[in-house]
């Protein structure tokens, strides 16, 4: 029997770096909340997916009100976020059964292509952990912060250390797992080295399958990202000319 598909969408952040009146996941793009746009990508790709939305406790009521007032019809289980992303994902996984396949996605990545979502779920039929990645294109420098007597910091090169960008890739979401494997991995104690879900399962020696991601699948974190997001929306809304 095929595994049921679940989405744990993480939107438990406070949006401090954005500096706006509301957390970034609730900011509007083309008249819709960023979080709504992110969820809609999954509903387009997998219409019967079960959605678990992780939100800051103080914004749960506002999100429910937004869904009603904007006509966003999406059956979803809403759970409060935790102290860190790790704890927020763990809270969401409490509502996912064993024997399913679960995608964990940042609520502020509204441009993940539906085709990529479907391709990753297809890969997850046989692979226990599937992660999208994109090649690093910038020239990378290995630096460290060094304190100065005046209290400021400077960046200093680490002698002998180099970064070969040909073997470096940036991880994106969604990251998709067999649910019992991810839930077991999240029984581990929190570690600051757990920067994404793949790093959590890798600590359990679970093999990860990597697929080519998408450059437009950006994470909206800063004001500059919001400007870029608006540009991507405009491009995607413009019909291509053959």
C-alpha cells in the first residue's frame, strides 16, 4: 500500500531579521501571504497531501482568521512552534503517523516548483531521505572573526584553508523522509549542528539521496529577499513567448 503523504510546513519564526510589523511568513506577495503561497505549491503538486502547519503560538488565531477571510480552503493541523526550528519540526512530527512519507518545508520558500515536489516524492518511494540541492556558484573564502582591542571584529583568512566550490552545494527544502525514520532521528537531543532535517538523520547514519533543486526556490529572510521574491513572481506570472 502506498505511503500517505504529509507536509510539515515550518513557519514558527518571529521574523526578527526582516524587521516588519508581522513575521515574514505572513507578509504579502501579490495579495497572498507568503505562507499560503508555500502551501499552495504542495496542494498543486499533491492535492491529497495532509498539511501540518507549525506557527508561533501568538499568531495561530490570526492565521486561522486570515484563512477564513481570504477564502484559503486548506484542511490543516496547526501546532505551536518551539524554541528553535529543530523543536518546531519535532512538534509537527508529533502529528504525523509512522508508515507515511513526510516533506518538511520552510514556510518562507513560496517558489518551489510543483514538478520538483512530485519528483522528490517519487524518489522517496524507495529512498528513505531525499534532499534538493543547488551548486554553489560564488567564490568562497574561509575566514574567521577576530576580536580587536577596541571591541570591534575583523575578518581574517584561515591560513592553508581553501574551499573547493566544485564539490559544494546548498541544501534547500522540501526535504522528504519516511516518517518513522525522521521521527526516530528527532528523538535525539538538540545539537546546534542540526541546521536542517538531513543533518538530523545523517547523525543516525541514514543515507541521503540528493536531487537537483531549483534556483528560484529561495528562502525569504531579509528585506532584499522580499524584493527578489516580487521579481520572481512577476517573471512567473508573465507568459513565455515561443
